[in-house]
C-alpha cells in the first residue's frame, strides 16, 4: 500500500485529476467557445482551468464535473467582459472565429444550440451573464438550480436571464433552411462569386442581404457591412478577379453548417459561408482575419 505522502500516491492523484479534466474537456471547450466565439480564447481558459484544478484542494470537491464547468463559465464571463471593450475598437465587423465541426464533432455532440455563426453574433448583444445562462441551458441542458449556482444568482434570476436571452434571439433570428438547401445556395453563391456574375448573385440574395467581412485590420476587407441585394452583388463582382484568382476552394463544415475554405499556395486566407432563409441568402460572411484562421489551417 502507498501512504498519503508517498510520491506514487501523488502521481496517481494527479492522474485522477487529469482523467477528470479530460473527461469533461469537450464540454468545457463547448461552453467557453459558445460564450466567447473564439477558439484561442476558449483554449486559454481551459489552460487556466487546468492550472487551477491542479493546485486546488481536490479532496474538498464532491463533484469535479460541476466544479470544472463552474470555473470555466466564470472565467469566460470575466474574459467576455473585457473582450467587449476590445471589440468596440475592433477594425471592421467582428465575426466569431470559425471552428471545424467535421473534425471536432464533439463540439456539437450534446446539443448544437448556440453554435451557428448567426446565433453567436446575436449572443454578442446579451450581457455576459445572460449569455452564460443561455449557453448552459440551451446547449447543455443544465437545470436552473445549477445555472444559478454557477453564475451566482438566484434560481428565479437565472430563469429570467435565460428567458430574456430566448426572447432577444427569437425577435432577431430568422428561420434557416435545411442543410441540403443551405448547401445548394452556398455552392451556387461560390460559383457566381468566382465569376462575378451580378445577375445570378442578385437572384440568390434576399432583398435585405448583408455582407460582413472580418479582416480585423490585418488584411484588406470592407470596414463596414454592405447592405442590399444590388449593392452586395456589385461588391462581390468588384473584387472577383483578384480575390478568387489562384484560390483553391474546399468544402468544410464550420459551426455545424457548410462553408468554403479558401487557400492559396497551401495557406488558408478565408472561410466563406452564408445564412439562408426562405427569401434567399440574407447574410454573406467572409472570415479573413489571419489570427482567426489558425485552427482551420491546422
């Protein structure tokens, strides 16, 4: 037998700690990513959670899963509060960092809620606490009692936070088409965009379509959203020759939806996707900030 002070016992305890951490790592990443819309920031939080978990008196923790989820959520709330200030000075439109859900299916395995780019953009308008409550409830089906404990509110306030978030999203989110129809529109859009075919683009677009290009000031991109069927079609036409020249276009699945990954000489330079409603494409999303494409490139 090993004593409590035996080095072998300490190693076993650390192994148990790592096993507990790895057992819920996917869920912790899912919470942090949905709250922050950033792969790199979510990974940073997981690293901090692991450091805290290693040094914590784990003998006092009766439910490691709850402890780790709580730590992750509270750290994400703190990061989100400071991230909001940074995003106010962000150059051009801010879009969530795309995540490849085909290579990491666990991200949406429990529930795919709050994973689509359109929803993550809407979640930006919620307070950090509302966002946390919504993600915990809608994406991971946490009971209100546990949500209240995690975000430091009463059960009634936790329920109210989720209700407010639901109402906000319901008021702004449009009903999306099915996966097959979405893929059809994306394929048609990419083909028309490559040739700059204004007439076809206008047929694909909803009347109030909006194009968002996230370059973050690191690459050339429109610093303002482009709005309206004709203006967006002309906008796509204007840079067709240079943007698509020499580009390899590969189909990928980002955030649970079909997208196109663009690379040139083996380097990913953009991820392009669309949101589609019954009226046609209502959003075109160009994710071009190099710092947000590292995960896709990998």
